[in-house]
């Protein structure tokens, strides 16, 4: 990440925070002897692989935007990364998207077999709630965070979006359906990441609404850019195979809107997200810089 | 269930409570339009199939043993059944135990395909935490319940036990390892079911310790009886294929201890569980009757 906005140095901040997130994730998965070694290895293989940590970064930035130090939101940040990683592990399975590369290395099932990959995903999903329930304080906030996180990961959001995404393969391109899928498959977890940061910071309803406005726009922009990168990017840059969406008959924004219109929409959505970040005044600089970075991934 | 103990009519109570549990589970899975129809059907197929509802029954009985009305514990009871069902759906997958029958009907993947079955399990696991976080009151209790439930479902308990169970196939029979697997694979969820009932009833630490003592014994007895039924039962009685443990080279209590010694141990453990239930006085009659029922399944 290299974008800067005003006096906010995104590169420096995200580097520091990424270290903090990675260290905490490593600590959470430093399991005792009751966790089978192969399971622990499979979990750590997927969770600790170098990643952008976009979602946990959003948790921390939202927490700071609402006036708290980012440290308070580290457990919630780790929980969303655990759920994100679980969803990647399960999406990569042979019965789903059948991907053998992820984050620049063999995907979980490619390295540890299907049974262990299924269980590694299951374990991360459960542990995410243990982390939030136990380490978010005070308990009333922990309960609300658990509820919102579970809803975002549940049958009408993350899981429902993935089910519809699988079903939409080789279907007719359809913008409304495509947006509906990604609002749930990608958008819900991005949104709840921001809300968890806000909840930890005891945000007002007005602040939470600003985070929703920012997240709704950023989430869609992120997905459009992700689709563009799959068309245009290289496996070296992305750490996963490219051109797979088209091979698989997946409905994507470039396929539905064309490349140029997809790029224009992403730009427009990022501008709108930056606008929403402005509601936090100077404290929103991190969120604004992160939105700009999402768009710049495509340059 | 037909056992009775003193004036406590287990059959009548469990029938009433089973209706209440089933109605609440049906309500929780009466999804809106954002949940894909096939996913919703797969979830309901597995969750609402006729079952003993042993774990939710334990939640309700523990709640009453600790002095609250069982109604207060219905959300927690539904959550443990959701997690139990998710674990059955995933355990039945081709990459795991590869079972095509469950609860007297086709298993989830046999009917809806692997991808949908994986997602149905994922959705139930997430939703269980939504239910606890949202519907258990007050929020401090909800947070503690989420934390304990997540720990029991996580990498060192339910998931770790399943991983070790898969790895132990065709291994040397070994009582210590077998007990270690089932303490985590079956025992942890039985234990936490009881503790959730206690926590909802604002139980004292002493009451929670009595529930732990009861649960540790009952959980192991239950697993021994389950293994015995797999050797001796019929598919009609169980709603799933029998004799599969042996075909699959699974380590079971009858294989390690022999039939007679397995029966003796189950009896002994049930007696010890009933003893622990006695610490609740007359309010423990339900727990005692349920322990007796677990043993009688084998007659």
C-alpha cells in the first residue's frame, strides 16, 4: 500500500498495523496439544499466509475514525480475518471453485487434503466467535459484535452469496443479480468489519450509519476491482490463478458492464466512499486513504 | 423415551419440550428472500429431520435443574442443535465419513450435492452464534455462552476430535486415545449444552461444576452406547447405516474393550451421572431420567 492522503501516511500505518494483526493471529493459533498437529498446520498455513489484511485493517481504521485507539479493536480484527480465511478455504474446495493456489501458495486442500481443509475452515469460523466473545470488552459490546458478525457470515449474507455465486455460473449476465450476490458475498463482511470497529469504539448510531455508507460503496468498488484484476492481472501479482472467472463461466462486472464502464464505476464508488469518510473529519483520513488504495490496485 | 424416575415423567416432558424445540428451530430457519432456496431447503432437511434432540434437551434440563423455567433456554438449546447438525452434515461428506443416510433420510450432500452441503453446515454454524448472541439475555450471559460454545466447537474440541477420529482409522485399538477423541468430539458439545442451560439460569460455580461432573460421565456413556448400537442395532432403528464403524476400520469401544466390558462401563458411567444429578435434589430428576434413558437405548 503506497497511497497517501493529506498528512496520513497509509503505507506506514498499514505496515505497523499489519504486523500487529499478524502477531495476534499467530498468537491465537499457537494451539495446545488438544489441537491435532495437521489441523493446526493447515489453519496456520492459510491464516498466516501473507495477505493484504484489508478487512482487519477496516476494523482498526473504523475504530480510530470513531475516536478509540486501534489496539482495542485487534481481537475483532483477527476474528474477521479468521472468517475471511475460512470462507477462502471452503470456496477453494474441489466441490466449490476448485482452486489449487491461494495467496501465492497451494490452497489448503491442495496441501492438506479435503477433509482437513473442511475442518480447518470449520475451526476458524468457530474460533472467530470465541475471540470476539472472550476478548472484546465490555461483554455487552462483545455480544452485539458476535450477533452482527454471525449475521454477516450466515445463510442470507456470506454463505447465501456464495451459494448464489455458484448457481449463477454460465447464467445470463445480469447486473442486478451480480450486485445482489456481491452485496452479500463480499459486501456484508466488509460492512461488518467496519461496524465492529465502530462498536468497539462505542460509536453513535450516526457514526455507524457513516460506516455503513462508506462500506457499501467500498465493498462494491473492491469487488469490481477484484474482477478487473482477474481479467488483467498476473498470477505473480495476485498469488492466485487469473482468468479463472471467465474459464469457469462466472458472472463478473467486466463481463456484464465491459472493462471501461467497470473502471468508471469503481472510480465513482471510491469517490463516494471517500466522501462518506469525510463525515469523520480528520479522523476519517485512514478510511479515505484505504478507499483510494482499493482503486489504485487496478493501476 | 420411556424411562421414568420417581414422579418425573421423562416421556411426557421430553415430548412437550421436543415440540417446543422443533417449533423454534423451524422459526429460526424460516428464511427470507436473501437466503437461496436450495440452501434453505438443505438446512431445513437436515435440521428439522426427526431427531432425539438430546443436546437441546440437556440445555433445557440443566436450566430447570438450576432453578429457571426451561423456556429461557430455548434459544441456547436451538443453537447447540444447529451446531450438532452442522457437524453431522460435514462429517457425512464424501471427503470425511462418506455417509449417504442420516436420521432416516438421505444425508445432506446425498440429496443436495457437496457444495450445498458444505455451505448448509457453514450457515448453521454461523447462525448458532447469531441466535445465542441475539436471543440469550442478558448480553453478558450471551457473551459468555458464545465464548463457551465457540470453544467447544473449535479446533481443540469438536473439530479436533473429528480430525483425530479420521486419523485414527485402521490404527491400533487404544483406550486412552479413544477416550481422548470422544471427550472432544462428542463430550465437549454435551458438556457445553449443560453449561449453557446453567449459564442462562445464572447458575453458581458449584452448580456448573455439578453439571460438568454429570456431563463428563453422560457424554462418555452416550458414545459407548452409540458404538454398541452401531454393532448391534439395525438401520431401521437408527435411521443411519449400521456396521459402518467396523467396515471403515474405526476405533470403537466394543472393538477396544469387547461388548461385555463396554456395556458394563456404560452402566457404571450412567450410575455416576445419576449420582451427580442428585446434587440438584428433586430438580435434578430430569437429568437423572435422561441418563437412564441413554443407557436404555441399548436394551
